[in-house]
C-alpha cells in the first residue's frame, strides 16, 4: 500500500509542476527595425560582391540555374524615406553564363543568348527602373519597376531585404557600403520568349515562370 501512496503523491507533484494546458504562449516580440548607420546618397553595385541569378523549372525535374555576369545598378538610398528610394539597373544579356559542359560541342550560353530566347544581338540591353517602393517590414520592401527585356516592357515586383550597412571606415577604403537580397518572378512568355514552354497538361519543356535571385553589395565612394 505504501508504494502506491508514494507513487500517487509523486504524480500529484508532477501534475502541479506541469504547465497548464490552456495557458497561452507569450506573443513573439516584434522585430526591431535595424539601426542604419550608412548615410543617404547614391550607391552603385560592387561587382565583386554581387550576383544576378535566375532559375527555371526544367521538365519538372529540376530548377535549372544560370546567371548574368555583367550588370550594374544605381540606388538613391534614403533610410528615413523608404518610399522615395529609386533604383535603376542595366544587364547585358550576352553575358549569360550557364556552366554547360563541353561548350565546344554545344555553346549553350550562345544558344540561350540567341534568337530563340534573349536574342542579345537584336536586344543588347535589359533595364529595370523602379516606379514604387513600399516598406513591408522593419528591413524589407517591395520594389515595383518596369523591366525591359527582349524589346518588351512589363512591370515586375522585387521583394528586397536590407542586410545591413555602414559608413566609411578604415577597413573598407571603398566608401560607405550597404547590402541587399532580393527575389522576384516573371513569365518569360510575357516578354516574347515562349520557346520551349510545355504544352498544357505536360511538363515536357522549360517552364514559363522564371525566378530571379539577387545578392548585392553597393558602394558610395568616399568623395560623394
């Protein structure tokens, strides 16, 4: 009898110590706005620390990834007035890199930059010019802009995240520096590049939707 009483007492103690089942968990603290020490002004892409990639579904099997090697962007940066910020960018479609093996057998870079897709010989420059910037969180914003590609201009939205920055300092002689990540999607058929899009109900081809992935650091030179 004594062991039973001891076990019962132990269970009562554990029950008393256990958290109430209906107790509400504390609400998560709101994310604090980042402290921005980088000054307002015009910033330009640091090509050594920037990348412009895109991904597209290939036959439902994988998300094929490629990139552009030559691009540049200018940002009018004002952390106290997010909606007033402006960004513009230029991309060289002929700088496309696919890392396709054995280019001597098939120059895939040249094929994708050719008439079936980007037609870089006829349309040698792609541009993006922002038309609206809307803050969506302490360190995020949606950037709407006009993308001109393959001779067609359409609005595209980039979802951007501010990764940090700082004012000029001895360890970084380039000047003030800021960093961003951004993603977006578009349909290539909207820009007249519908070659190879799968027929309805199939996955045989290269899908229409393209994902854009941007990582960039931008500099404001010391003399600005």
